[in-house]
């Protein structure tokens, strides 16, 4: 299945890369939730591709799926994670494909064709960047850690005080914070050790389906802000190198 996933991501990446340098035709799903013709084009391509090569898997895509029936065998796909980045020509964008069986992640691919980064993981088989094994960082102190986060627009409107409180606590207790705008890649950057931790609220399954497995297979830990297993309906996701996990939970919950 690995070759099918990676080849599909590469072909979809050709579409993304070609359109990245063109003018964009943009519409809005919400006030700040953008969708482009390229999002739709990539999802249509991947749906046809996987129907041909993995017909027993349900296809759950951000742009075309009305329901989230995740039972059984599923492909959970984000055609462009970081659509706002894509629109503005900021190269932190990715195609994310998570393979699930009965809600358990089996394989995952996150591909940024602009930067040439292909992340892949298989359950029990490790995590890789461009076929080279990756591991989370070894940092043990939050004060020396670089932390990533994100702010989905609708979540910000409803939880502004909570978000700002958490952000302030992280700023004064860490080495710095980054907000690059693509959850799948934030998770992958935890997996490869560039970020020591990452948290965000209000995400959808396609934002994290592949990245969660990639972090875990790189030796990291993924939970909610209580330290319990992260589920797709959890309010927040927290991913770290394990070493700073408990300290980061305390800081995020401690304002």
C-alpha cells in the first residue's frame, strides 16, 4: 500500500505545484475558511485514484464528504492543508492522506511538493522523511523548546480568551512559538525534531489523520490536554517529543 499512497501523493503534488505559482480562483466556505479550484481538483483526482487502486476503502475528503462515517476502512484526505498559505504563496502546504481501519491509524503520508518533503509512516514500522528515518527531539525542558500552534478562525471566535491565555503562558515558558498554518506539517515537524511540541484546538480529522501516526512512529506522544488519548472529537490536540509533555500540559492548563 505504501507505493500506492506515495505515488498518489506525488501525482496530486504535481497539480498543487503547478497551480502554486499561478493566480488563484478563491471562494469562501466561511468568513476565513478558503477553498480554491486546486483543492477541489486534487480531491477529485485522489478520489478517482484511490477508487481504482484501493476500492475497499471509503474516501473521506475535506471538500466532498458530507458525513464523517469513519468506521471500517477509510482514507482520510486533506487535498491542501494550508489553503490560506497556498493562496498567499507561502510554501507551508501539504497533501495529507491517513489510512484508518476501525478508527486505528495504519499508514500516513504528508507531502509538501513545494519544499520536496515526503513524510510517511506505517503502524509499527517507523516514520520517514524522503525515505530517511526520523525521530522526535531529545529536548527535556520546556524553557528550551520550540513550540508550534495554530488558530482555526471559528475556534478563535468562540475561545479567544482561552487561546490568548495559553499563548501567553507558552511565550513566557518556552524558547519560542511558531504559527505556520498547516496542522499536518506542524505534526511532521514535531516528528522530525524541528518542533519539540505542538498544540491546537478545533481541528478536523483530515487535518491530523496522517500526522498523528507520523509523530507516534517517530517516538512522540499525542494526547488531548488532559493527557488522555487524542480522538478526532477532542477539543485540543497536543503532540510532543514525550519529554516535555507533562510540563506542557501544566502550562497550557495553568493560566
